[in-house]
């Protein structure tokens, strides 16, 4: 991989991370088109994912600081409840990371057939969530007052009740958070969109679209940062090489380009996911999958 390829791959990661179309799948597609070797590609993927996670932190710094501020009051409040649900959602992906890491790495080195099949699975989940997800969430008055305090006040005032009253708390319960976490764990396969899988799973479980969109992008922060920190620790202790043989220049260029593209795309794409019918993204995934089957 040269620096120009790393630049293009980083931009692709930044632009597709916030859409339910699988950024990892698109990275593999572009990797094949550019003729980039698979060696070290998983480390590159984790690096550019870290970059978009950091762009997410920058864009959502205010609600994240609000969560942390409430959490460190050391009492069970809305912020503590929300963070605990994020931690619960991390359990499945942590188990997959510890027990099946080698198999996951094998998937990233596989042919594009895996990507095409997983894109079709992503499309099916998106269609199902469009048909059944919004219906299961219909009628719920849950408002995420931790992340949307102004919206909670307005809804509460209109209903003539306190803005602190909603069910379930923060718009999502612990069981829903765990099921969404299972979706995230399955989405480590390239082509199976993490955001698409988690948002669809949440909608099918009855979580409202706006709550699920926010939760989906916050729940990935700790796993990606933890994965990168673990890789750096192994490199420092001599247990593994940092970057899987890729040059530091490629990793740096990929990181910077993914971060910049993520900053540009994050707010617009999250707003689009909240409002748009996911079926349109499903159609896109099917088209890409069919093209892969035709031309591979």
C-alpha cells in the first residue's frame, strides 16, 4: 500500500462509516480495485476506524461531556443509566474479540464473496426494520433527555408532565442494549454494516429511530479505542508489530484522511439516517452485491 492508496481508503472509511452500507465492506472493495495486498489490512482498518471514532467524539463532544459529567457524580442518574447500557452493549463484541479474533482476521483476508453475501444480509435487515421497526416503536413516548435535553423539555411540557418521565429510561432498556450489542458483534464481518445492523436491531426491538441512531454511534467508541490501544500495547511490549507491516506513513495518511472525512460527513449522515427510509440504503447494498457477483 502506498500513501495515495491509503489516502483514498481513509476517505472512503470516513464517508461510509456513518451510513448503513458497511465501511469495512467498502474498504475491501476499494482494496481489491486498487490491488492493495491483504497483509496488514486489518490493522489499517482498525486505524481508520479509530480516526472516525475520534471524529465522532469531536462532533458529539457536548453530549459525551454531559454523560461523563453526570456519570462522575457517582449516583444512579440518567447519565449513569445511559453509560451502563453502553457497557452492556459491549459484552457481545468483547466476547467475539477475545474468543474469535483469529476467525475475524481470516474474514478480512477473504474474497469479496463474503462482502457481497453480508451486504445482502445488511439489505435484508434494513428492509425488515423499515417494515416492522417503526411499527414496534410507534406509540412510545420515550425521549432521550440525557442526549436531547431541550427536546425532552418540550415534549414533557406539551404532554403536561415532567420531562424526566419516560419509559424505558433514556429510550432504551438493558435487554435492548444487549441485543443491539449482539448485532454489533456480528457486524465485525466485512459487508455487514455495523451501523445498519445495530440500528435495524434496535428498531426491531422497539427502540425509536432517533434514540437508536445516537446510541449506535456512541456504543462503538470504547471497543474501537480499546482495540487500537491493545494493538499499541502489544507493539510496545514486542508481542506484535504495529501496523501489520504497513509503513507509518500509510497509517498516518489513512488516519488523517479518515478523520477529516469523518468530520465532514458525521453530522449530515447521522441526520440522514434518522430521517431517511433505510430501504434506500438496502437497495444500494443489493446493487453493490450484485455487481460484485457479476464481476468477481
